[in-house]
């Protein structure tokens, strides 16, 4: 069976993986900052209403 996949060197894969992991870390930090900032906003009260009603 023949595939058209390109084969990368181990070093290239590790470099790309590290770049992706750093990017994910940045996104997670931004997301935490954003959600922490919005904790006091009115959007969260809607979630509380659903929880009280057993949704």
C-alpha cells in the first residue's frame, strides 16, 4: 500500500511539537485570564440558573 505522507526527521518533529506545546500553553493562559476576568460578569449567573433547575 502506497501513501503520500511526507516523512519528517525526528528533530523537525520535536521542534514542531515544542512550538505547538508553547502555543497551547499561551492559549491556556489567555483562556484562564479571560475566564477569570469574566467570573464576575452576568454570563455566569445564567449557568447558575441552569444548575439550580437541574439542567
